């Protein structure tokens, strides 16, 4: 995409072992990573584990240039699946190389970067929807009639254990509950949650 030849002599090659996190989502990096060799995974880390994998690539390839070109933070986590060799190109050096391209090539690269970012954001959004659906299903499955005829759920386990059953991080479970509460789909405090609109919650469960 962006010529690396002029930068190779000044950028040291790094060797990173398998399992190392190369980039965290929402991070504001000070460099762009060029993967010389090895395999990396794209996905979402939860409790230190890559529970949601969105893709895999092998070098040589630019790993996180698209978000930088679009002036966005990176939307996913990047983890080395094998031993990788890579170079961290300082942002100013990368920007200079990018601006050195012809205007037509810059437009082409930017359009490709925009498409990549949009597709990645869509994939992440679908994962978030999946977490909401699983939580809604769990709430409906564990609901019982209350004295006033409404439905309620008693959290008899710690939230982290419930989250583990759902295959999501405790932080994700708490965030989904907060989102459902903000939309009036659950109510109550402590370990007892009421479900004032079960039909609407069923719609979430079917997403």
C-alpha cells in the first residue's frame, strides 16, 4: 500500500512471540505496524483471552494502517498467533510516505481504508448484538412470575459466573445490563431484576 523501502533501513525489526497483544482496540498508537512475517489474529479480547475472532492474516502486510489513514482508533485487538517479525513505523514517517503517493493513489488507498474500517465496525457491532441477544435469552429463560404477575429474575450467582456461562466478559455482561436498563427492558436493584416489557426483550433475544 505505502512504500516501505525507504523506511526499512531506519526501522529496527522486532520479533514478537505467539500470544502477545500487538495492538489493543481504542488505542491511540504512536506507530503503524508492518508485519514482515508470521500470523496474527484480529478479534476482541475479554479477560485477556481472544474470545471473538474476526480474522487472520499473514505477513507481509500492513496491520493497522487503515484506521490511521481514516483518523480513527483501532476497532479490534491484534494478537500474534505465531512468532512474528514486524516493524513499528512512526506515524510522521508513515504520513510522509502516504502523502508522497500520487493524488490518485492516495484517493484509492483512502477509499480502501474506509471500506475496511466500515466492514470491521460492522463485524464488531454484530458481536455486541450477539452478546445482547444471549443476555436477553438468559434473562427470559431464568424469569419467574412475581407476586404482581410481572416477570422477575433473581441473580443467584455472581455476575462473573453468569458471564462465563454466556461466554462473555463480566464487563460485557454489566454493560449489556446497563444498556437494557437504559432502554427500560429491565428494572430493579440488587440481585432482583424485573422484566417490565418481556415482549420487547424477546425481540432482543431473537436478534
